[in-house]
C-alpha cells in the first residue's frame, strides 16, 4: 500500500518507486538467505522414504 503512494495519475517518479520497492523486498531476501539452510534441509527430509 505504501508503494502505491509513489504513483500518481499523471506522473510517476520511477527512481523513488524502484528505491521503495528494493527497500520493501530486501528484508524478505535477507531472511531467505539466512534461513536457506533450514529450507533446503526441510525439503530434503520431506521427500525421502523412511
């Protein structure tokens, strides 16, 4: 919702819009990179037979 604030009907500041988008996505990517080991481990153990 906050990113929508950077768009207007007649004029859009794309630099500011892209900066806000990067700041919004960055925490999710960092969280994935930190927890990637656990995600891969969970997928690998789920697919095998006991």
